[in-house]
C-alpha cells in the first residue's frame, strides 16, 4: 500500500470513567453520579485520532490475555486502526486507568501500565516500520522501546513526533531522534527547566526554549491555543477555536493524532496544526457517549 501511514508506538489502557461533582482531596470520599468504560491509553487514542482524520493508521503495542486486552484490540479495529501488531504479553495484565471528571469537565486520572511496560526492541522490528511516514511516541512505555522504534523509522526516512507526556527526564539519544516534540505547559516547564505561564504567550516562550533541545517544538495552552517554533526560524501562535467545553478528556491525544495525520499527508506544519486545533475543539464540545460518531 502506498497511502501515507501514521504508526503509533505506545500505550493502550482500558479506562474506567467516573463522573462526580468534584475530584476527591486526600482522605476524602466523594459520591459520584455515573461511570462508564472506555478504551484509551495515549497511544490508542492517538492512533484512533489519526484514523479519524482519514489516513492509514497502525498501532504497535501490548495487551494482557484478559477481557480488557480483547476489548482494546477490538476497539482499534472497529475504529479503522490496523491492530495486527498489538501483541499479547504473557503473564501481564492489560494497562488500565481510572479517571474522575468534575462538574466543569476537567479530570484527574491514575494509570496502571501493566503490559505496556513489556514493549521493547523486538516490537520495533516489524514490516510497518519501513512504510511509516510519521511515527508517534509517548512516555507511557519504556524509553528504550521508544528509541528502538524511532531508530527504525528514521532509518527508512520517516519522521518522529514525540508527545512527551507524562513528563519525565529524557535521554539525549531519544531527543536526538525526535523531529518534533509536542507538550503542554506543565510538560514544557519540566523539559525546559523554566517556569511556563499557561497562556498563549507563555507557550510561545516555552517553544522557543525547547528548540535548544529539539529541532521543532509545539506547546499547547489548552483553551488559549498552540505555539510552534522551529530551528529553521519558522515560529507562530494559533488561537484555540472557541467552543462550549463538555469534557477535556482526550483532547491532547486528539490534537496529536490529527496533527500527525496532516504531516503524513505532506501538509505544512501550520496547516496540520490548524486541522489539529479543529479536531480537538470538536472533541471537547462532544459528550463522551457521542464521540464514536464524530
């Protein structure tokens, strides 16, 4: 097949979504209103987002031999993602998370990585790597596995986009293999080692700081917008599309997947970011139960 391919190398989590009036403080019990299951993980979410944006999307990951794992793989296939390279990890449970949403649509979550931590070099040595136009990585799997995948894709001429979330210290080797890093204000602050104000102006300044470490940087500022800066001198900020927010869950992953889809098609960065902005705005304005219809 010759159509552009986005390959996501990363995590799959089975999410338990809890609706509550507020998130509990330490030692507090809060009475929730409802709960529902959802297939997620940053990797899985981004692969589905890329597929929804209309490009060929493949997922490389690992699940447990359990009901959660089977549901995760079935969901990828149902959403148009090539799931042939999601393997079952013997003796490991599937990754899962619990996310608690407050009345304002914001959330906090706890993840248990499980089978995602079994990813390694052997998972990067597959046929899809040679076809990959854009590789998406995140920080929910071991860094050695990310490095192996990035090396393989770069060897075949593909581009590497790292969504450096959750924030953690990264090796110089992974940084050198990354073409574009995508972070929010909190993650930018961790990576750049400076205080970052969660505004569009703060995102611009953080993106400028990050190109000391990466060829190009994208810093998102939630409802304010997004900033881009590259070592080639290109730099700009883009305001968010104003919408009524129903839930922010998954907005970052939707943005990243849609951006990768634009890059894979050969779009310029600004056009790819505009499409990603629009995709994230549509998602946050859509109730969780209606998102599969987007």
